[in-house]
């Protein structure tokens, strides 16, 4: 019986171990056979070391070694030796040594692998036959336990652990304590759809998986715990993107008797520490920008400030312009805005600007058109420059601080929101195309002073959540204009165009909380049903408090400079919220539904669905959607199969266009054409079809009379394929 307590880890071996007899345990990473000598790379979670089997040293062990294959699990005794000069492998930390095997025991065998796992060549300068990063992601997720054996993947999780360990140490030093909150909780409106869990004990009732511990952490503040944090799992049933998962991990924290400055200082210090763990230094203090400025200058509440191209409004400069398009839009109360692309006139030809961006790309982002001008020989040049007077052109150059070789991009429209949205997309598109985003750079930013409410055209919604303290509390809940003008004491931590986290100062007075609920259109009974327990707690004296949540998966992925958070989640779902490994979600047995009382509800719904439905006017006016919408993940998958490289903005546009086509086709299916005759025919109806009836024997003679070559009653044609 082997005493595994004497095991030595592969990656810990150095030249200092030379001459020692050691026990190694791990997986066969790669194999190389040289006749009388066989080499393997042995891998464990610490690293890789080369092991040598020599037929002259031990023929029996050598013979067993010839049966080894990749990913066999083995136990090896051997002697550490310095490699012969010239055979060192600088790609391995243990590349100066090797282990001469004196004993080999195969603990487990492996089937042929679905993809290559090895990431290290056995000989310096040798190229691996395959790169695991090029394996289809669904295949990697299906065999995630194999994918996680790769050293690079394990490094991700080691670094993630170090970051989380540092978070706990930092917050402990700041007198925070970690408290766990419930996973089975009450469904409350927090912005996204809940995952519901049926109750067996209370048939017909459901728990909800938490979108965040929001109410519970506020209750902890009311409990007097003062400073709380939690590394917590959260769940949101929403559309997926590279930085989203249906279940994710966040750092959740809350503190009492504090204001925004406490949060800013605390999170800046913590963020600097987290990024330092990944070898990245961030400068403090982090700059701050209001929501209004972010939207006005960058068209996004999470602007990427690693590159320039902030927007400028030029409507005031062009009020009397003779350019008819701008003139018509400005007179209708519209706006003209744009940005300056510094020094890229040579990379953006007139053909690219006009035929690609003006006619295709800008319209794909929602614009009706796009105007461009280039600074050439000190003057603005474009296909429409003749419609602007010299004063207007000079003012445009000065407003954008345009110099030789710069390009101006302008959008005009009645909707300022549309202009900002289109310019934001164009800014990112051009930055990526022109490679203007510096690599290995990180630009943190606080976005502050968010609106408290937003309108969807019919009712108000909370921009963050309904527990955020407004900047002032003397508002009229019936004055829509005043409500939409209210600012929230909310803040987001943004970096490189990604929202890393967000939070707010919370409402700690029950009268203000009721007032916000009423402004959102919630009735008394609805308020009591959904939030009665929370309002009751506020009645017993709540301290002023606030907090923030950071998306840990997103933060770790950014620190490690990975494109997707799936790379730092051990067992993630794919882009369709499906787990290729476990095949979840899946159907369950009827007995399980019966035990939960769901079978009765399903039967009732089926009976109701069989009844004829009297359509409402709304349903008559709007065709019911029965087709399955195309998701962004499906567009991304198709693009990958076609070897197309498209960005997130283009994916959204393709998704929109494809779903528009499907929606139109679905609408056509609603049209009843059963008794409607066609309005037009290419051929006369009488001659459109003819009966297939036998002809008399003389007919072929007439048909073939003009044939260039014939054989009996057939045309004779040249032979195409030689037999």
C-alpha cells in the first residue's frame, strides 16, 4: 500500500531535489516515444515535470509505460536528475530537471479525448498540434471536467480564490462581518425575472431565488449589525451576454451611518487591492461623472474612457445652415451632434465613410443617415461641404478642435436619445476598427446622480430599485415631470465600458419608502402584500445606510483580461442558459409535478386553453407572437460557423432584423386566404396545368423533326461523364 502522504507535487520540483527519490501522482499530459527511451509529461495542479522510462534501466516498467495514453492517472516513483545540456525546456518551470522512473502504477485509464488538453510542448520550439482555445465552447462545457484540467484554466481559479481571499481580509480589517442570507425567498420586483421554486408544503405557492440580497442586507442594518458583507450567489432569468449568467456571484456589502463618500473611498481602496492581485496598478482617486454627462458626452451610462471621441453638440452653430437636411431637422426642434476621430483621415477613405458608414453602418444602428467631413490641407472636405458657409466650417473645426488628418462624424435627428445611441455605437465601432483602444489599460470611473425614475410610456419604473434614496424628498407623487427630474443617490463603478457594480444610499424612513412605492403606481394592498414585512421593520427605527454590489465574475474576468465570465466560473451555462454537461434544464417526472401540486395547475391551464378565446381589441390590433425569437446567442453561433467576426452591436442589429422578418412571416400566417382567389397569374389558368396523357406514336416524329442528332425517339446528347 502506497503512503500518499509522501507525495511530492510536480511543479514544486527544482534542481535542489537532484538525487532524491520521490513519489509523483498525476495525469499523463503528453507522450514521446524514442525507441528504447520513452518520455512523458506528468501533470498535477501544481505544474508539469518530465518523466523518463528507459528500457535498459528497467525493461518491465518500460513495457508498462508503452501502454500509457494521454490523461491516464498514474503513480510514479523515480529519481530526480539534471537534464543533459541542450535538452532543457524553458517553457516549463521544471525544465532543468527530469525524473527517471523506477516504478509505475496505472491508477486509472482514459478513453480517447474529445479535444486536446495539453498546453505544453515536450521539446522547446515544438508546436502543439491543436490549441484547446479553438475548441467549440459547447464541447468544452460538455466535458468541463476535462477543460478544467488545463493549467491555464486552473490558473484562473487559483487567481479567483486569491482575489476573494483578499476581499475577505480587507473587509475584515474594515470591521465588516460576513452574514449569509436566504436563498429561498419572496418574489419581489427588482428589475429582472425571478427564478421560481414551487413549494410542496404550500401547494400553489412559490419561493424565488434571490436576484440580490437587497432587502435582507437592509434588514441587517436595521438589526444593528452596522457593517455586513457576503460573497453570494444571485439568480436572474434574463437574456445572456458574454458578461452575464443566469446564476452569478457578487460581493454584496452594506454599512450604517455612512454617506456616498464612505462607499467611494472603501470601494476604491478595495478595487485597487483586487487589481493589484492580478498585477495591475490603478490610480486613485477614481474620476466621477454624472449620469447626464455620461449620456450626453458618450451616449452610455458606462462609457469606455480608454480612448477619446467625446460628443459635441453643434446645433447652435448650424441654425442658419443651407444644408437642407440639417435645416429641416433643426427647424423641427432636432439636434446635430458628433465627434472627432483624431488623425485617422488616411484610414477612413471617402468610399469607406460614404458607402460603408453613411449608407450601411450608421443606418444599422438606427440612424437615418450620417454626415462626415475630413480636415484636408487645413480645410473641411466632404461631398456636402459646399452647402456650408466659411463661418460654419470654421466654427465646426474649432468646436471639435479638429486638426489636419482628423475626421468629423455627425448625426442629425429629432430624437436626442437616438443621436446619442447611434453616436455611441459608431464611436465603439470606429475605435475597434481603427485599433484605438490601448491594450492592458484600465480606466475606472464613478457614474453618479442617476435619475430616480424612468418612464416606459405608460408608467414609471425605478432606474436602480425602489429602495434608493432620492436627492430630495419633497416631491409630488402626481407630478410626472417632477418625478422624472428627480435624482437618485445612486452610483455605479464602471471600468473600460463595463459596469463592475452599483449601489446607492437607501431609504431609511417608512414615509419616504411608501411615497416612492406610490409614485411607482403601487396600490396599498399591493404594497402590503409585497413589502409589508419590510415596511414594518422600517417603523422600528432604521439607521441611514447604503451599500454596493460588485459582480465578482465580471471583476475577475477583467483582471485576468478574459473575454467571457464563463472562463472564471467552474460550471457555467452556455449562451442559451443551458448546461451541456448536465443537460439542465430538463424535464422532470410526472410524479414530481404531482407531489408539488403542479400537475393540477397544468391540467387546468390545458382545459382553459382549449376554450374558445374572445380576443380583446388589443389582441386584434397586435398579432399574437407564436414564433420563437432568435436570441443573440444564436446569431453569435451562426456567425461563428460562418467564420464571421461581428461585434455586440452588430449582433444586436442582426437579431433585430431577423426577428423582424420572422414577425412579418408570422403576421402573414394570421391572414385567412382560404376562399380568396389569386389576383394575378403568370400563365393562363386553363393552360397552367396539363394532364399527363399518352400521345400517339406519330407525335415524337414531329417533336424531334428539328433535333440536331437523334437516336430512335430520343434526342442524342454528348456524353458528360466517361464510364
